[in-house]
C-alpha cells in the first residue's frame, strides 16, 4: 500500500477537500441552523430519530476502514466465510428490536448503564458506566483511530500524529456542536456515498474479471461457503455458530455506541423498524467489502500482503477523481465511527457518573457543557492511547481485533441476558460478573493473545469457542449466585410485564428479512 499516495492525482485531493467542506457545512447547518431545543438534542436527538436515520447510524457506526481492509483481505485469502460477521448479525439485531428495545424505551433511559441501574441498583450502574467508558476508549476510539491513522497517512502522506488529529478534529466537531442529531444526519449522507462508491468498485471489478461465473470458476469452491469444516484453522463452522452469538449479543444489544440511536427513536416502532433496516444494510457487507477481495484474488493473485487487496482494487481499477471519492468516503466511515463513540462516551459520563453521582441538581446547560468537556478530554485520551499503540512494533491489530471483541463480550452478554430474561437475577450476581467476570475474561484473552499465543501453543481452542466457553462459565456462576442469594433485589426489578407487542408492519418487515437471510445461508452452503 506504499504506492497509494504516488498513484493519486490532484483531482483526487480536490475531491477529498470538497467532500470534507461539504461534510462540515452539513454538520454546521444541522447543528446551528435550527436552534430550537438544541440542548436536549445533544445526547438522544430529542427522541426525534426515524427509522432511516437509525438504520444508517447503526450501520455507519459498524462500518469502518478496518472493516473494509480486513474484509477484503479475508475475502482474498478465504472467500465469503467472513460474511458471517455481517449476515449472522441479523439474529441479534432482531433480538435488539423485539426483546431489548421495548424494555430500553419503556424504561425511558438515556444510557444502558442507567437501564441496568434501574434493574439492579446504583452499584451496578457505576460499574457498568466505567466499563462502558473504558470499552469505548479502547475498542471504539483508540483502535479505530490507529487503523484510520494508518489509512489517512497512506492516502495523504501524513505522519500518524497528524492523521489522528485530522480525524479527531472533524469527529469532535460534530459531537460537540450538534450531538447525536448532527451525527445521524451526516451519517445518512456518508453511508449513501459509501454504498455508491463501494458498489461501483464491486461492479467494475466483477466486469474486469470477466463476470460472476468467471470469478466463480477461478476461485476454490470453499470460497463460496459460509460454513467451513470443523477442522478449518481460520473459521470452523462450530466456532462461528457458538462463538459469534456471545459477541453478537454484546455488540448489537448492549453496546452503548450501537444502541444509542435506537434510544433516540421517536417511538418504539421507529426503533424496531430502524433495527430492521440495519439488518437489510448488513446484507451489503458481503457485496461491498468481501467480494472486492475475492475479485482481487482473481485479478491480482500474486499480492504479497492480502491487506492491500481493497486499495489495490481502488487504485488500479478506478479513474482519477473517483479514487478521490473513495478516499473521501473512507474518511467518512472513520468519522462516523469516531463521532458516534465520542457522543456515547460523553453521554455515559455525563448522565451516569456526573449527574447521577456528583451533581443531581445540575442544570441542562451545565450538563451540555460537561458533555462537551468530556468529549474533548476523551478525544485527547484516545489520541494518547493511539500514539501508544503506534509505538508497539509487530502487533497486527487486524489479526486480533475480532479476538479482542470476543474477550470483551462474555461479561456484558451474561449480565444483560440474565438481567432482562430472568427476574430472579440479583445485584450480587450482576456485580460479580461485571467485576470478577471481566477480569477472568480479559485475563484469559491476554494469556491467549500475548503470554501463551496460539501460534506457539496449540492447546488453545479457536478464540470464538474460547469466548463461548467463558460465556458458559459466567452464565453458570450468575445462575448459582442468583439462585442461592437470599438478599433479593425485587425492589429494583423493572416491570417487564406490560410491554407493547410489535406492530403488524414490524413483524412483516422482520419475517421478510429472516426469510431472505435463511435463503442466503442455504445458497452459500452448497458448494
């Protein structure tokens, strides 16, 4: 990828500049063009989000340059199997829509720690708030900024520190100025562009390779199977079936950055339809991010580094100007992830820590000011973490990214599933899983990734299976502690007995999506 900058033309840089100016202008118009009730819109957009904004925001938060590069790389080396990380998600987005969203919106909360505080008490809320802040700083901000810093540095020939400052500056502008509403509006614009340019790249690549049948004939048959044999070293089917749900529940149902736009929905129907729209958008992941990698395998089979697959396709197949548009949209995807994470960070700290614990009488104006200060501080901490990560040599973040998520997920998945689905779950059990369970899960991850790495020690199972085993252990502990805990917390149990049922149009939308997804899995497992 060292030649990307050399292959760019002046018109490409002009397109990137114009795009950034349009993006900033759009954010400014949304933020300051309508002053009415602007303060209340900072965190949850004044509960004004409709299903298109919710769907694009959730998908946009999930899409980033790391996904583009890593998905194309996996497509280049193994085929469509990585599509499970996009397509399998529909089950857990459905779980968010019909199980979690009615409870979240019914509880009238701004954050998920606030929700768990109503369920288990203030001690759980405090633990979860700090857990969420640490997760946002590490998994959303630092890792995204590092991946983005590499990409922007290659595109614009900038050093890492300057690339990071460019990204964080644009992202912080949206969060500080307009909060979630500015993010939601600009995300629609960004994601539409991402769909268009990525679709153009896919079509141009497929045509250049001689069409779909030519690509199929020049790739191994295993490239077109979503489920690979149980002895496959990279993605065995059992590891995906058992392990991904642990990650899926945490990521799609309990992560503040992902769920925040649903919390800002106009009403439950809009939230459920927005989640459904996200499920449809996830179908695009394979066509837009993985197929270019498979196509690159056919066109450029001798790449030394598979991570170069996406950029090789962009720079070798697209004309000047359009290459600049792709670069601009990649920057947009970075901004989308970063600004959503910054907004979530400020929301959790302000609502769950500052107001709840330190100053309950704070005025709305003061709350907004604190949120903006936290955004700036969070951005500064994320920059330091990113530069620290950059100083580590030999660490392949793309190789361990899914594993890191797999070790972060089990405690949160257990606590939320038990807290929502079993009324007898106690505060003691929830706090034990969130504290000691987190130490156990992340500690296992450190052993797996660094102390006794799997490349040298073959006694480890696949990291997705390991995540599943940790989940089972924590679930058993949560059950036993709750079952034998004599100090019940019934006074904190939210009343989930009067939940509104999904409307007919919501069921139709979801049943249609489920039928489509099951059909895709049938089609892509017969090779």
